[in-house]
C-alpha cells in the first residue's frame, strides 16, 4: 500500500502546493494524475488483499462457495455394498 500512499502525497503536493510554471509541463495536471493513480492503486490493493485473505480461510468473498459460483458439497465416504 506504500506506493499508493506515496503517489497520493506527491500528487497532492504537486496539485495544491507547487505554483511553479515550467515551460512544456503543467505541474497541477501531473499532480492530479498522480493523485488519482495513487487512489486507484490503494483501492486495488485493499480489494485484492481482502479477497485473498477470505479465500485462504476456505470461505469465498460471498460465503462458502467456489469461485465459479457453485456451492460446495460434502459427500459421504460410505463404501458401496456391491464392491468387495
């Protein structure tokens, strides 16, 4: 999550605090681009981490379902009487 926070901070500084006007580049626009990219990166990382932790515990993000959406079933391990 650190790269996302870094992008947000640098982008906010460029967008709101820097008043320089170098030729050929708009510092405020670059700041806004970095800020939005950082927010998107943070949201992506949070969603990926949350879903990954749920899957590791054996529960999907919506409950005890497989990623394909089918419910998990537990089959009895009873031997068939017809088999020797």
